[in-house]
C-alpha cells in the first residue's frame, strides 16, 4: 500500500490507509491507547489496543495501517490540524526505536533553557512550534528570490573564502588556505557591486561570517545574508524603493503562507502604509529631542533607545511599524557609500528600522573610479587588496546601489523571538559550533 | 525620460528612447560612427555623428537619447538580437569613463588564456558568451529549487563552519574560530541527513569547500553544492528515481530557457530515454571487459576510461547519454552508506554518469542507530565528533537517502567547457583566490 500523508486523511474517511511518522505522544486509557502520530504534514490521533503498541514511546518511527474514521464533533481537538478524523489502527510496524527522551517533546511550547534547546537540536527541531520558525524563514528566503527575479535581478553564488580584509581585521575569521592565509566573507558586498558591471542587477542568498567577540541575543557568527545590488539608478531613492518593494513582498508572502505559524506565535506582520515613511538621521534626532528631551542631535548614529523612539513616532504619526532613516555621517559608513551631493558630510546610505530594531541596510555606492580610489585611501583601505572589485570600476561602472539583510534577523523580528539563535537551525557563536565549545573536546582547544 | 531596455527597442520604431549601457564596440566610417551598445538585455547599433561620440571607446558607460529606426533588411546582422532596429543618436551622455582595455572584448569568442580570463574577471564577465555560462548556471540552480519544492522538499541553509572533521583531515580547510579550531564543510551531508528526522524532505544550495591539493581541470576549492535528502523511502531506487526526476527537470528547463546559450556553445542537452539505464558496478565492469578486453572486473571503482566506455555503451544500447551505476564496494564508500541486504559487500550508493563524467552521487543511508554507530567505529569515525548528527538517529530516524551534485560541474558538462573554472564566476584553487596567490601580496604568505 502507498503511504498516505496525515494531511490527506481528512478526505479518506472510511478508507484503509498506511501512515508513516513519529510517535508524538502516547496516552494510555486502560484497554485503549491513543497515539498522536506526526509527519511533515501534521498530527493525527491513532486509536489502538495496548497489544498493538506495546513498548512504543515518543519519537519511535512507526508505520500504521488503519481505518480512517470521522471523530464525534464534541471530541474534535482544534489543536490538531486533522482533528476531524482519527485512525483505527489495525497493524503497527516499529521501524526505528528512539532512546528515552531527555525532556517532554509533546508540550505545546517547549519550556527549555536556550542551551538545552540547542544541545538537543536534532530533537528540538522536531517540535511543531520550532519547525514553524523555519517554515517562516523558508517563506522569507523564497519570497526574496521571487521578488528580485520578478524585477530582472540575476542570482549569483557569492564566494565565502576571500583573499584579504579590505576594511580592517576585526571580526573576520581566518582560514588556513593551502600555504596562505585567507578569510571568510563578512558580506558579498564587493562581489555584488562588481557584478553590476556585468549583469546590472544581481542578488544572492549566502552564508556570511562575523567573528563577533561578544555574546548578545542578536548576533551569531554565521548567518544567511540576503543581498541585492542594482545599476543604472537615477537616485538613491530608487534603491530605497526597491528595498521597500522587497520587504513588502516578503511580508505579504509571510502573511499569506504562514497563517498557522503566525498564530502559533500570536504575532502579526508589521503594519505598513502605502509608502514607508522616511527621515534623514538628523531629522530623526530632532524629532527624538522634541519628543523626549533627550538630545542626540550631534551623535553620529542612532542609539538603540533612539531607534525604539523613532519607531514609536512612525507608528503614531504614520501608522507604520517600519521607517527608513538615511543620510548618516559619511565618515562613519563604509568607503564606498555615496556622499550626498548637496551635503557631502552625510551620505546616501539608509537603514530600515522596524519595531525598534534595524531590519535592513542599504544605500547608493560611489561608481566613479577615481573618487572610489580616493575614498579607499582616506578610509585606509589598501587598493591592492580589492583589485578584482576595483577593476569593475576602472572599466566603466554605472551609478549603483543595493541593500542587504539577514534572514535570521527578519525571522526573529517577525515572530518576536527573544534570541536570534532560535531563528538559526545550527547557530554558531563564541561558545558553540553545534555542540558547546568549552565542554566538548571534539573541537580542539588551541 | 524613462530608460528603455535594448530588448524593448524592437517594438518602438519611430519613437524617441533613452538607452543606458556600455559601449561594446565602436566602428568609425568617416562622417558616421557605429556604436554597438550593450545592456543586460542585448546589443543594439547606435548611429552617431563623430562629434557626438568624441573620445568614446569600449566599456564606457553612456546614456543615449535617440530615435528607433527599422534597418534595411539586407543590413540586418543576425548576430544582434535587436538586428531589425538601430538607434539614430541625438544626444549621448558619458556617465562613466573606462580605462583602455587590455584586450578586445568585442570578439565573438574571447581568445584568452585561462589565467588572463580570470585575472580580468570583472571585465571578462561582461562578455556575452561568458555571461551565457552563468545564465545557464542560474537556470540549473533555479530549476533544482523548483524541482524539489514541487516534491515537498523544504529548503534549508547548511552551515559552512563545522566543529570537526569526522572522516579524516585531508582536503579540509581549517578556520581559526575564536580561541578554537574549526573547519569548512566539504558537504552538508550530515546536516541534511539529520534534518530528515525533523522535516522528512530537505534540500540546500550552499557553498562547500575542498582543499584539493592538486590543480586539475575539474576541481575547485569552493563550489555550489545542490543537495537533497528524503526520509520514509521503501528502497534505494526511490532515491535514484528522485535524482533522475531532478536531473531531467533541470535539463528540460535548460532546454526551454537557454536556447540562445546552447546555440552559442553549439551544444545540445544530453539525450535521455523515458528511464535512464542502470547497472551495478560489477555488471558495468563485465560489459567493459566484453567490449574492450580491458579487465577491470575486480577493481573497487570505475576508472575514467571505464566511465567513458560505459557511457558509450549506454548511448549505443539505450540511446541514453546518462547512466546510473550502483552497488560499489561497501568499504570504499562513506560509513553511512547502506549495505545491500542481499550482498552487504556492495552498497546501495549510486553515481550518475554522463558523457564520460560523474554528474551526481547519491544513495540510501543507514538509519539504524546501532548499525550506524558500529559503521562509524569501523570507518574510524569518532562518534563524539558527530554528536549532533548521531542524536537524530538515536531518537528515531526513518529509512532515508539522498543525492548531491555541483552546479559548476553540471554547467561545465552541459556546455562542454574544458575547465571547471570557466563555470565559476570567481574560482578558488591552490593558486588563486580572485587574484593569483603567488604573485600577489594581498594574500599573506605564511
């Protein structure tokens, strides 16, 4: 008999089916045993005699042959996707026996400390609420693909091993590369800009690496960067508008495809108006000063408190949970950021803030080779170290810009997770690469 | 005026347009100058007076305002996608000046040695025939996504930094990971298998890393691995059939979407029958012996000559340019490969060969925790080093299998390229990370 997926049982009342999955929970009631069976499509209740299920417990892999029966209305448990049917088991085959679990995986929400959640990742990834996080993340990444493809962007695979660290050595992982030193890319920035000279519009979905020397709730050492870059722009606003389009496209897709997942976390996607409001950084600082009396008007950047306040302002004044901030001080942004023509002390870089946090960063880049070279030198970037990148500008580069954001961060912000590690299947940080580094000798201490 | 793309000019005869692109070539004919303008959609001829184009040369970025005119039939150059129209230039704006080129980028096929092609990557990626390689690659990767999504596989992002080298230290890059040693993943194999216990069917598109200590035409140190893994299989043939489906889906998409690109390289996609033929390795060796007299019947693997011969056989006997070979000797494949029940000396791993080369590899994996542990020990794999992976098996893993292949290799084989480096935008090898390692001090010699 062919396998029936659990989600398909609803339409098979009265039929015999073969189901395959994991024992999610087991409840013994004397001469009757209820097994909640889980597969990738949902959970269904199996009704069996004790003899059929002798010795079975959570996470055993079983194949169940049985009859699909409609359940009496009053018994329908709304938490089960397939609550309208149950399976009257005729035969149960044990295919893979699970060791006794270290904690109860059958709870509606896992009540585990973060280290326990991650130490047992192969197990906790089976929990429906944990899985929901990665279903949302998959939708975000897939929507990013489709949004950009629809605008004629070409996907490329950015290299991870890079020859040098153009902007200084902090927070970069060193790789022993044959007889040489190489590094892991912090972002595909230079490659995506370079590629504008060949393909005009490019995007990438790639792992990037940050050797953040601190343990915070919003940083991990390896994450999935969603990057886009476009040429022949008329203004930096064109880049901002493309970023707005991409984020809205993504949020719409999450809204449409993740109804169940959003409900599980009791969250809604951010409210945004037809046009996301925009402020220059100095304007934002003035508003914050007027609203709170806190004078940040001469700071070089917005502090976390400022970001929260300006998000509050955007929500109150513009009914928007997202807000663009642009025109940061030129000298505190990367060498390639385009200085504003009217006021070169500030540049045409921008951030998208939402719910008090930074969602996305982008901006126009310098396309003139000589100005770029001059900036590189002023920023103490050795041109010899970015030869391939500079070559693109040396031979004719159109006006360009782009944006980037982390898939894990967006997932975290949308679902209101308290730690970014929850939004990474296998988070890497100072203390962990799968297993904890300190206590585990599988990673050699230097 | 809004930008018109070059491909759109065909339908705008008689209209004034603004085109933006690069000077592809320039031909001076006294009082008239022809500029071939290139953008991401094609090439069109611009007709201008010498005064309008003074000083312009190849790769300058220009904005051209002009009138779209139909070209006299007899002048239509079939090599130009937009050969039926030309642009009578009224105004030309120089937006970005290119340095004089080190070689002629206007040739139909670049006649460059490989080092020159790669040393000037920012420039050679602009050539239409080089771009065609990456258009095909994009279609291959996108088709892989869609093929697997259509079969309910979930996409995941595989981590690149791994804690240890379970199968020995050769050909793995070491990373300085904070105060520890870590490594770059050679494949997402253990993660994708692990994830079957959570999501049943998963796939990934990820950069992977091989410290191949030799320079060959078919190896690079970083490449894009297309990986899939599935649970609840009834036999290894189910995995083979899924691989066959994926490859056929991909080739069909290339066929449909890359007509121009295939023509540029004067190639066709491999001919395959309704069902790709299949042989066990020992059967293949017997056939080779009978056809050539070369006795490889006791070898542990097929040599390159054998692969070519068996591909010839498949083409002649089955009109198939692809052929599956399975049942390699168990002890020469990885510890997790499933031994055949009838003859455990051979396993249920398989390769897909095509046009004399190895296209894809896959197989059924051991799902029983105790057998897996025992194999790990026999293969000298320390279980403590693959803790996260083993956890998935300890707590109930269904029968599983999967397959993997490199995007660059498939691109190379489909287009008949002579070196895999041509199919990588920025190939990394022993001698190169963007720039050549020996001659460039941007990569520090240890």
